C-alpha cells in the first residue's frame, strides 16, 4: 500500500482532504461561473473584460494580504479543527449572497447596480474564508501525520485541490448560471458536514495574546519568519509562482474569447487542463523526490514552465492568422490544427508549475517549529498575496492602456526566470546547511 493510499483511508487525513476538496470546488464553481457569465454575457469588449477579470482577482486576493497575520495567529493558538468548522459554517451564508447575485444577473435584474456588486462582495468574503483556512490546511498536516507522510499529504492536498478546481471549473463552464447558484449553496453545506469529522488539533505551543493590529502584526510576522534563510527563499519563490498564476488566470477568459474566438466552454476547458496539469505535477514530484522534502528540482521545473509559456504565446499568435470571426464551441475549436498544441503547452505549464511549488509548501511546514507552522504559512500568504495583487494591478493596467492580452503572456514567462533564480538560491541554502544531499 502506498503512503498516499494509506492516508486516504485514515480519519486523521480523509475528512480534512474532503473538506478542502469541497472548499476548492465551491470557490472555483462560484468564481468561474461569475467571471464567465460577466465576460461572455454582460460585457462586449476586451478592455472591460480584462479589467473586470483583474478586479475579481484583486478582491479575492486582498483579504490574504490584510488578514493573514491574524489568521496565522489564530491557527497556531487555537484548535485548528474548530476554526475550520466555524469558517465552513460561515461559508453557507456568503454563498447565499453570491447565489443571489448570480440569480439576479441571470434574470437581468439590476445587473450593474445590484447583481455584480453582490457577486463581487461574495467573492471578497470567499477570499476572507480562504485566508483563514489557508494556514491551516498545510500547518495541520505535521500535527496529524508522521514526518515521512508530510510530503505525500501535502502532495495529496495540492493534487486534490486542483482536481476540485477542475470539477468546479468544468461545471461552471457547462451548466446554466442558475444551476451554479444552487450548487454553491449545496456544496457549502456538504463542506461543513465533512469538517465536523476532522480530529481536534489544539495549539502545540504557548498560547499568546492575539495582536489584532493587522499592519503591525503582519510586519512582525514577516520579520520573524524571514529570519530563516531557507524559509525566506521558499516564501519569495512561492510568491513569484502565484503572481505568475494570478496573471495567467486573469488572462485566460478574455484571451479565449478575443484571441482564440472560443466559447466559455473552451475557456473552462483551458482552466481544466491547467488544473489537471498541476495535479499531475504535484503527485509526480513526490515520486521523483521519494518522499524527501527538497527544492532541488524547483529551478529546472520553473524554467520549463517559462518555456511552455513562451510556446503558448507563439501558438496564440499563429492562431490569430486564422482570422476567425465567430465564437467557436468545443467541437469546432478542437477541429483546428493548432488546438492540440495550445492544450499541450497549457498542460506543460501546469505540470512544471506543480512540480515547482509543492515541495516548497512541504518545506515551509517541516522546516519551521511545529507551534509556528500556521504563522509561517500565514507569512507566506501575506507575501504571496501582496505579489499577486501587484501582478493583478499590472495586468489591469496593461489591459487599460490597450496592451493585447496575448502580449501580456510574455510578462509571465519573464517572471519564471526570477522564480528559477530564487529556487536555486533556496537549494543552495539547503546544501549550505546540510539539509539536502548534493
């Protein structure tokens, strides 16, 4: 029996795994249904579509930047399982808000004045929810798993997350928006029910007073965590990776519609391919490293990712020479000769990305002290979200000044080189401190 199969049969892992699956599924069912509906039904020009996609990403990311310090303190000083249950209960309410916005938009009632603001409010609240769950889903693993199970557990959580993203994205692209409205409420209830079976995970260290001053707490948290050179490089490398991811996800819907002349089902298919690829990369790197937590394959992985982004850019430019004038469905899209190359480059980006980032998350939770794990992840989330907000703003600005979405792909490929350098620095720090074999 493999470690992964073994973990999926254990109560110390399975309820958390299922809760995270429902959470990722619901987030992406809602976000994708909202963005695709607005891009394909409400707006009709590339600039507005790009700006809306950027605003949506910005609102989802913002709570990570503002509240991660508080979330990390709570996770290290309170029972992690209890926090998960509380957050999942609140999710039911926020999904009712989002479902109301989707329903009003579907009916064409006050779309600009009520429906879209409601949808964006729910998206912001979804970001708040994810901010408080983010430190826990990784920090709880060393508490419930053996040391030689942590990398496998991290890989399963990451792979499961992207499989759930896959399912949510597929449904969002194919089912009517009114069905999505009902689906997000149902899924939030199921997520709460599975969270009730997660074993208790009480604080492991000294319970300190919470610092509710979010700016001071964030600065102190980052300063303390970044003192460790390996954790510093891991966090910065992960941040650049998610900045690349944020820019790519902003670009996908308008790029599918305006560059590839593809329907929302095809846009959904792109996100699906991306999710499957990251899931494959997440599991593959665990097999390659044989359970060892190390960043030695991270630099080459992200260089390969950047090369695939460049290849995707050139395939998109070639696609524009077809001069297609009507939006195509999935069958029509797949009939074109370059469609297979587009999908191949996308899955290459994703597999390489999964192989880059998964060891770094496992690295964070095993390198730090057990009673500091959630705060380490929270510090990571603060830096990640700040970088992603910056990436979202750059993508929005480029769209606003008329830079074609396809040309913005080159920004993502360039950032991969920075991530590769950071991954190299991290592995060098491993070697210097004797944490990894040469």
